[in-house]
C-alpha cells in the first residue's frame, strides 16, 4: 500500500500512466508555451472546502498550470467562488491574475490531461493516491464538492467510502466515514451548460448548500 505521507504531487514528467505521458509529450510539441504536466492542486491550505474536478482541460489547466484556468468551466466556477466569498480578486483566465482562494482548494481526480478528456479506469486508479494525500493535507476539511460522476466516485474511494452507499445526484449531500460531507454537482463544463443540463442557477444552488454546511 502506498505511504500517503510521502506523496505530495506527481513530478512534472510523471511516468505512471504511459498513455498520458505519451499525450503529454505530444502536447509539448503542439503547445510549446503550455504547462504540459500534471497540474497540482491549488488554493487555501487551511480550506474547509475541497473542490474535485475530473482532469485538466487541454487548453485550460494543461496550458496554464492552474486548475480550471483558461477554459469555460473556469469561467463559471471562479465567478461562483467569487460570488460566495470563496475567492477574492479578479479571474482573468491566467495563473498570474492575482486571484486567490479563501477557505477553498481545487484539485482534480486525474492530474494530467487525457485524450478527449476521458481518462481510463486504470489512470483514475493510478492517480488516486495524489487525491488521497490532498485530502489528508487539508486539516480543517469539512466539505468536498465533486464535479461530475467520475470525481464523485474517485473522491469517495479516496476518502475510504464504498460506492454502492453513495449514489451521484446533482445537489446530493453524503456523509463519508470520516465525517466529511460530500456534495455532488454536474460538472461545470461547456457541454453541460450549453445543453441546459447545468444552469448557473443550479450551480449556485449547490454553493448555497455548501455555504450553509460550512
């Protein structure tokens, strides 16, 4: 079993997932100015809220090196965090915009960008120790927000829960074995918002819940 105390973030040239490493090498040729590495978690180290996404976007976090920065999903997420006092500053779609997170932290279930935004089951499993370690390194953690089904499943496993007990549903709240609460939301991707599966009002309603829980 992996010793979580010795894990922080994967190296910039992490070799653990060969397919993702090959895709990373390709992107370093295609996007030479990009970050093109496992994107580390980011935010307030004393946060009570951990937001878990799926994986970096190719032209978002994979390029900028900061979670949800540079793509549409970040536009909605950071606007909502600012509205609910979980961030301060201005989000300008770049990592040097001066934006800071307050009482919140963001990490992905898979740290590297996958082809077609679809990590394999093996890749999700291989990257999970980094999420486990992230959870352990937030001493004041009270609530986790899972953006989408894969983030929901990986977060439950990382927190020591059993999947059959926790069914994903937008707005659902689950109590994990540690006592930490898990809140579910549809992912704030362009696909979900363009199709109406997730509206700004629906996303903000989840943060209303989180504000009350915190």
